[in-house]
C-alpha cells in the first residue's frame, strides 16, 4: 500500500489531511473535541497515519498527545494500562527521553490493504478515547493520582501495590514492561 492510496481513502471518507510524502505520512487534525486540549491549549488532536516496511505495516498515532514528567511516568503508565483494559483499539507508548506519550494503533497489512472505513474507525476511535479520558490522564500528570477512570473492576489495594512497584522501577524497565503489555493486548 502507498501513502497516496491512504490519501485517496481519507478523501473518500471526507477526512481533511495534509500529506508529507518524504515521511510517507498523512496528518489529520481532529477538532470539535469536548475535553482534550493539546499543548497549545486548543481542543485539537493531531493524528499521523504512517506506512512502514514498504507499505506493509500501518501505524496511526497522535504525536506528543501528552508530555509526562519522569516522576509521574509509572502512575501514568498504570492509568494507560487501565484505559487499554477498558477500551479497544488504542495502546500507549512512552518515550523516557523526553516524556512523550503517544497513543498508537498499529497493524500489519502484509499483502492486504486497509479500507476507508477502517481508517475512519481508527481515527475516530483514537480521538474519542483521548477525549473521554483526557481529564483522568491530565489529573495523573498534575497530581500523580489516578482519578476518573472506571475502576469498579479494579481492586484499589492491588492498584496501589502495582503503582508502588512500578514507581520503583527504572524508566528502561517501565518501557520494557509497557512493550510487553502491548504485545499481549
């Protein structure tokens, strides 16, 4: 699959975008959000649709959706794990070097193609999940506490123990743990 084929699908689905041919990426700006604010304070989310491996692997992500200080990384990753457990589609990546957290949706195309409906569902799904959980994730960044997530199914004592253990791990181990969790979901 090529980035031009992705662009054609976005046009068919009436999704406005800009294309960066050098990066083989289409950039979509989602506006009209109720809760999510980008780092400029605007209710807009930038989503990149990118092809890798000569068009055989699709990666959809929101660059710098959040910036998390290192001292809040463990609890933020726990909150992301809860969101991943409670929702479909979106996973979270954390870059310990600069604190970037980017929600991602990725899957192999191999010899297949993605459809316009699939792209639309991924873009709409990512923006709606970030919009729904924005205040809960922002609270974690601001206070280091998990609040506002559907925790009925989660034992609070277990969650506190997990947070304590994660808080003691070095950032490299946290990243490896998140990578392994991502592989299981």
